[in-house]
C-alpha cells in the first residue's frame, strides 16, 4: 500500500500556523448555522448572486451539471449539491476496482499502522478516536488501509459508494468544525478525529468498509440517502444500528450515499489485506468520483 513518505510531505509554514491559530477562538457551529441559513435563501437576487459568484471564483464547469442553468436552482445549497449528468462520471467496469467516493484531491492514501492514520508530515491520529471509540469495529480495521479525499468548494459534493456494501452501523460524532483545507491539515493535530463527523460502517465482499464524512467550518449539514440530515446534531455521540431492528441498507458501488452542504473531507477505511491501492496515486493527486483508486486483493473477494 503506497503513501508518500513523511519526509517528502510539505511542511507547515508560518502562514499555515497563523491560519490555524486564528480558527481556535471562532464560534464554529454558530458560523455554520449562519451559513446554513444563507445558503438556503430562495430570494432570486441574492441566491443568483451567490451562485454566479461561486461559478466565477471557483471556475465551476456547469456543462457537467444535470441542470446547467444557474438561474434554475432554487437556492445556493441546491446548486452546491447539484447532480451531474450520468455520463460525466463513468464508473470503472472492473468489479474488483475500488472507486473514489468523491471528486477532490487525494489528501493521503496508505496503510493504517499501529492503530494510527497518517494526516500530514508530523501529524497522525488514532483509528479508534476517528470511529468515535467504537470497540467492535475498530479492531476490524487494524493494519488495514485508508484513503482521504479533500473536497474543495469547486468540486462535486455528493459522496458515492467505493464498493458494493450493506450498511450495518452509523455513528454521529460531535466535535469542532475546523477548516479541512491543506493548510489546516498540515497544522492542527488530530484534525479529522476532532471535527464533527458521520461514520458509516458497511459489510462488503472483502470485509468491513468505513466511509466517514468529516464536517468543517461552514459545512452547514451532512446528509445521507437513508436518513436525511444527520449533522449537526446533539453534543453526545449518537449511534444507529441497521439490520436489526432497523432494516439493513444495501448500496451498489457508485450509488450516492450522502452529500456535504459545503465542502469537506471523506475518509475510506478497509481491513487488513483487503485492498491494494493503485501504485500511481500520490498525496495531492486530483481524483474524480468513479475513478479507480485500488483493487480488491486477490483471494479476498467473496
């Protein structure tokens, strides 16, 4: 499993540290609630201004969108979570291929070592704390594999299944809402284990798979296709079980599973010797939903 060696990673700069320091005193959730209200305004002059400004500033390709007329979106959030034309993101035909769950930048990819996941040069965080302290699923990912995808404001913001899977558990873990851009990732310790997140745990043909949707500042909410809006929620960890008593939720590879209302990060986990990451991939590689990021290890697919 490949991962850029820490010595080759970009070190945090003074600007990175200053940007991070300024975030600590911010009322993250209050600001995000304000963004939630603003992005759902349906008054045409304001929502059209926000949409057209975003298209210009972030150079968003509207030709890929199912609805390519900016004026037809009822709110900025409706535009931000826009659907794409089916042909815009073809899926890899090989059934053993693990596909990227989202558009964005491959922040990191590699192996889970000694219960730790690599974040950036000099930074890592605990597998158990990422999973909200779950003692049943955490051991199943020990010595496994991870991939972290960062979604910028210009990216497509729906999240899809990397492999066929059946949802067995979902955990909402409350936390801070630091920015998750590369500057903050290089600077704030245990960033992804500190931010609010929704942990989705699946059984697949190659064993356990986790798809974790990490919140960030101005991410007004995180939605799933089976339960609607999950975050923000209470200050306590909330858990849902699927399969008993609630029905299990089967989802095909490439199927939409959730979405971010504003940009953030997706982390995918697999168990030991379950997948082999694509050798050409490196940290900071651009990636699109549907592209191959790895393959099921021979003999693991059942």
